[in-house]
């Protein structure tokens, strides 16, 4: 790899919720949820990363990343990150919104 670099700045929030038994909830007896999600309120700064258990169980984890559009665009093109098989579920909308005008 290349030299380390700072992409996000000092205002970055990380949360590891992979110890929370989210798939232990049952709305129908004996049937775990197909997927779970969580909402984080009050997070401030340049972005947030949340690590949660994956539906596949065992050591599998889902990682949810929310960043400003410009940083997301850089990550979506980052060869080092993509070589690990990262799957981009939604991409950036660079150049849209009031700030872009």
C-alpha cells in the first residue's frame, strides 16, 4: 500500500455495535429478523462509521459509513479499499444540492 493519509479530519465518529445481539429479537416465535438496522441521532462531525452484526452470523459484520459526498466519491474510486471486496450499496451525489451551486 501507499503512505497513510488522513481522509476524514478530526471530527469522525466510530461506533462498534457488533456485540449487540440485534438478531436475537423475534417478532414471530423462532424466526429471527432477515435484516436489522439502527439509527444514530445527534452524531456530529464529518462522518460516522457503524459496525453491526451481519445477518450471516458468526464473525460476519456489516459496516455502514456515512461521509460527505466528496469523501464518499474518493472512497468509491480507492483501489486499495476496493481490492478488499468492499461493496458500495449507495454512492455519492457530488455536485448536487445547495452547497454545490
